[in-house]
C-alpha cells in the first residue's frame, strides 16, 4: 500500500500529466484549425443556390458553401427567393472568402464578405429570413448572434418565416426520401 506522501506524489504527477496532455491536444487542435482556415479574395461568378456560390480567384473557380447556414433547397418554398437575394447581393462582385472547412461533398465552407458590405453574406441571408442557422454546424461565438437574428426574423414573419409551417431543409430532404421510398414500395407491390 502507498503511504499518504506517496499517494499525493502520484496524484500530483497524474494531475501534471493530465494538464500536459490537455495542453498538447489544445495546441494540436489550434494547429489543425489554423491550417484549414484561410482567407482569399475573389469574384463571385455564379450563384448555384442561396447558400452555394462559385468564386473565381487566381484564374481558378472554387465552389463555396456559406458556413453555418442553410437556405431552402430546390423544390422548397423560398428557394428561388434565397437564390435571387444571393445573386443580387453578391453576383459579379469582389469578395473576401474565409474558408472554415471542407465538407463531405468536398466543398469548402466559409464566410463571405462582399466588397462594400459591412457584414457577411451568410448573416444577410439570415436577417432577410431566407436561411436557417445550421444547428449541427454553427458553433462559433458569432453563431449566437445569428440565432438571435433568425429568431427576430421569425418573430417579425420575414421571408420564409411568413409562411406556416416552415420546414427546415434537412427535414424536407428526409420527407422527400421517405416519399420516394414509399412510391417505390407501392410500385413494386403492384401485381404484374
């Protein structure tokens, strides 16, 4: 058995090791995050969707998905309005793009500040009631402000919040998949 002095020494060593390991992990996280985040300037040459644009920078086209938000998807109410607003605010304009990460589709997700605008394009879509703050993704400090902005748009029935009920794109896609599945099941169950 360990005596009291030995126990406190082991405890102190364990505590130092725990804090050292935590410091190393934190440093690694910072290195990884800083290596993925970078800013560049370019021109927005195409609006693919309300939350997806193509930027031309150094003679290279790059798709950028707006970080932390999601606009209505094709077929969903307000899809065209979100796309039109993004076009109006950003198409053929110079912008600063700060990429945050590359998603599972291989598309960079980032913040876009259009030249001459005081805030991010991401934020402007939320304030116009044409985007949701993506709960599974937006975890930065400014996301709290975006959530408040979304709540204000809801409260004032701006944009998509003017209609009831409002279906989030992730639920819309799930319902579409279910509908396709049910149709395929009905067609395969018919006698031939």
